[in-house]
């Protein structure tokens, strides 16, 4: 009976023994409910049978053992071989342990996507290792994989379980951003001005003066240089500015790269800077009278392209011949004209005027030149 059977177990193996059969020659001992991992065998205790005169049978065993295996094959999923990519390929390694046969195919692998990232799966390899390759990768986001259950069995028929999701690879097909900021001045007659350049998502910046195109109109000109360091900004300086017109810049493609190898695009044209190295023009009109005894006589002084006018009596030189003389005053407002009046005129001769330099400036600070001498009028005390 089962009471005469001792079950010998190693490891965590366990089972229940039962005995079946009739007659005086054989019995079948069955071990059922096997569980755990290890080995099982049996021994038969003495006294499990007697002969015709009552002699008891001796004990028997231990028997040969049977291996109990309830542990499925294991899968170790390594990778990805690169952490960031544009188009791949990216590889993962699946290492099986305890498998008798492996049946892994691409249909057993789940591609886990985020964003717009996508790719194609392929499985290769023999023996205990398989390589899972992601190729034709597109989009932006992340990709990872997981292996479903049942891709391997061991000698006991245990099927491998599913794996947890692998580590991700980042898919980046978006190039670094680049923008040209506003110029340091909107208009200038000075020697230099600057543009700030901002980058986003760059792992390297290679911007140099050779990547910068200076866009000029009129006679405007300048020299370009680039300064700065780091991964977020550069400063483009336009120096030796000369001429009249406008200047702007444009940046060539490929001045920055990100971790996935995407190149920055071109940028520009930028906002323009007006280059003005022409001073305001000054002209003196004819005298209001060609001959006078005591006046007053006035001159109209016209300005072109002036932003502010500072003309005062101290800037006006009285050009006299003979004994002619008079007192100078200036009147008027705005940025286009002034009236110079000569009053208290006496003596005999001629009078005219000249205007000193610097009586007006334009929007960028160019100073007006001197003007004159003007036309003259005659001072004649016999004039009626």
C-alpha cells in the first residue's frame, strides 16, 4: 500500500504516492501532484508482501529518480544598442536560459511606440540568443519592445513567459531650431552692430563667419564675425559698416547638429538695419531783399533728412563788405527749415551769411555740414 512507499525528494520537488494493481507479482506506484523543482524517487518499506509460510518481503530501493521541472525558460532582454537615433537600425538581444527549443519570430514582439515614432521589426539568430532589429525608423518619440509568452519551451514542456518592456531608444527626426534675433540697432551710421542667434536642441554648434551671408542694398557694406560658445547662442557682429542702404544677414544650413545627427536648417533673412552715412543737407535761400537801407532782411535755411535742428544766432557768420553791419537772429521750429533775419542794418556795402557745421543731426547721428556763403544783398543808406 501507499504506506509502504517512501518518497525521496530533492530541492523543492513534492508529490503524492499512490499504489494500484492486483495479483501476487506486481504493483504500480504512481507519483501525482508533482510540484516544485528537484528530483523524486521512491523506496519500498520491508513487509510489503509475505510468502506462503509468512516470510515478509525485505525493503527495496531507492529507485532511480525523475527530474521535476516547473520553472519555465528565462529570457534576458538587453539593449537597445543605441539610446537615440534618426532612422536606425537599433538592436536588442534576447538571451534564453533553460530552453530546449526557441520559436521567437517578429510576430511575437510588440513594438511599443510614443509620439510619432515607428519602425519595422526583424528577428535573427540561432542557439540560445536572438537579435531583434528595428529598422526603417521614422517620426519622433520613443520605441521599445516586449516579447510575448510562449517563445520557448524546456524539456519538461514549460513555456517561457512574457518579458517586461525593454529600455527605450529615443527617435529624433526634428533638427535643432535656429532663429535670428532683432539687430542691436534699427538704423546706424556707426561702425558696427550685432544680431543674436538662438539655438534649441543642439548638441554641437559650428557657426562661423563663412556660414553668414551679408545681404546689402545700395552702397552699404560691412564685415561679419561670429563670437560666443555653448549650445544655445552665438553673436553675429557686422563691423566696418560703410555706405548707404540696408544690411541684413542669412545663415546657411548645417550650423548645428543634435544628438541624433539632425542638422539645423537655414535661417533668415534677418530684419534689416538701415545704414546711413549721409549727413543732413543744408541750403541757404536768397535774401528777402536785394538792396536795403536798414532792413530787416531774411534768409530761409532749408534742411533735408534732419531729425533735430540746433541752429542759433551763434552758428551764423555775417559776411560783410564795406561798413555794412547788422544783428542776426534765428526763428522757426520743426525739422526742415529756419529763418535767419538780419536787422538793425547800417553802413554801406553788402551782407550775406554762412552757416557753421553741426546745426542739425539725422536719425543716426550724422551731423550737418557747413553751408554758405549765401547770396548777398546791398546796404545803401541812400536807398529810399
